[in-house]
């Protein structure tokens, strides 16, 4: 009997080769954060923003710099503080005495990879300055609209320990992040490897040796490939059941929005592409759902007091939704 050979409808060979190179390159510098790297790659392919929560010193900033270097893109870093103003982020109009008119001076948000350190350190007025640019990829100042160059990704960080003097992000802004990545400490073996390889090199020297792997045009091409990934109707229904359950769960004060459903689809497509498939499987969906939903749902006060975590509840919801096979 002849062996059946399945051929992929979308050629993902170049994308998979680029992903492997990015993993190896980042892995040579950062140890023990493979999941964070994969999620950042998926966000890049999905055209989504990322919220990273982790204690200081787990390579959040260094990872963002690495990604910008790898894709040969612009990088800017903003340190959010209580006295930061929206104009410090977006830019401001400055009077030009020679031409007797105001000129818009772009702020640091005008880049490709924008790292916002401790995004919850600034008050609501400055946080709100990100609403338009994160959703619509444009900035409107004094009645003029300034579009962002692609790719444009905001990678924001939060410290989960020190909460004094912080301002909780509003739900509408959290909803604009495709993933919330929780970064833990490396394992003992990874930390030993880190110390062995980097004890005599600075972080600047590490970045000097990072090669450019892909350019912005290739990123746009790979994003188009991801859009072509197939998702069966039964899997779309599976995603809808998961998100719908968050809105009817007695343990939740706030469920996920329709934007969450769309984010799961986009992220699952990216995971499938990264794994070398031109179709989404239930496993792709199950793997991305916690990262897409954990910042979009709010537990009731009673469940928080009982010690229930968003991730634990998300796993229960996934199981109750009957994973299609």
C-alpha cells in the first residue's frame, strides 16, 4: 500500500528556519526563558503587544533589546515614573521661530520595538496616552495623525512584588496586550550556565555579537503567512466556548472580551506556524489561552481570598469546554 504524504498548503520553511535561528541566538545570551522567547516570537508574528511580569533581573529588558537587534528594527526604552507626562511619551509641538509655525517633535514611542519599564509606575493620564497608539498604530496630536512604521510592538514590564506607588492598569488597556507573560527565575542548571558563560562579559558585549537574522520586510512577509494558517470551524467554536465561559463563571467578576477571542485565534496561528504546521491544533489553543486570558479576567473577591489564581481557573474552564479531538 502506498504511503500517504501530506503536503502543506503554505510553505513555512523560511519562517521555521528564522525562528530556529532566533531561538538559538537569544538562547546563547539568555538562559532558562525559552517560553518567554517563544511567546515574544508569536507576538511578533501576530502583530501584538506584550505585558511581561517578573521580578527584577530576569532579563526582561535585555530580551527586548535582543529582539530589536535580531529583526534589524528600531528600539526605544521608556522608564515610566509618577511625574512622566503624555508628551514625554508621544511627543510635543515646538514653535519654530524661523518658519513661524509649530513643528511636531516625535517622542520615544515612535520606534519599532518599544520597551516600557514598569508601566504601572505612571498615573492614568500617561497610561491613557498609549490607548490609541497600541490599538490603531497611530498618534493624534493637535488634530494631526502620525502613523507608526511597522512592525510596532509595545513590550511593557511590571514588577509583581513592589506595589507601593503604582497605578493599576485599567482593564481597557490590559485588553490591548495579546499576552501577559509571567517570567520566573531560571533553574539551577540554567543559572550555572549563565554564570559560566557570562562572568567575564558585559551585557553590551553580548549585544555586540548578536547578528541581524531577519529584516522588517521579512517580518511583514511572515505575518502574511501566519494569516494563511487554517483553523477548522470546530476549533473556532472551542475558542468561543472558552471565552464565553469566562463571562458566565461564578468565580469571575469580569470575563474576557471579544478581543480576547480574536487574540487566541491569532496567537494559535502563530504557534502553529512556529511549530511548522499550516493548521491549528487543539494543543496550540490550549497552550496560548492562559497567556491571552490571565490579564483579561478578574476573580471575585471571595475567590481571591480563597487563594484561587487566574491560571488555575483558566485550566478548569479549558477542561470544561471539551477539547475537540
